[in-house]
C-alpha cells in the first residue's frame, strides 16, 4: 500500500517520519542539508518540520540508496540527479 493512500496529505512531524521510516531524527536533519535540492520539508510558523507524503517517499528513496544499494552520499546525489547537471538515471551508475 502506498504511503499517500495511508496518510493522504496529512502533514507529518519528524517523530512520525522517524517511526514510519526507521531513520533517526538527527539523520533526517542531516539529509535535509546534504540533499537540500531533493528533501526540503515545509515548516510551521513555529519552525517545526512538516513532512508530506512526497517528502516521506524521498526519505525512503535516500535510505534505500544509502543502506540497501550501498551508495555513498555523493553517489546517491548523482543517482538522484543532484550532482552537476546530470539527468537522473533509471538504473545503475553512481556508486
């Protein structure tokens, strides 16, 4: 089942995203910095993070690249099309 089917567009806190994805809060904050062109959750007026389903899918994609595919951060950036002007590749490359 798709995340958007479960949660729709309900904004999720960083605690909820940590629980859903298994990615710790400090890691999520770090990924926001290093993948800033790819992962930028909205903020509330109180400056708290509000993740939407697209953000959660992106966290899951980054987690998959780093922990399952064993990409480095730079390799994952290339795979996501974030390094230079390279287009996103459908398969392989960038490890």
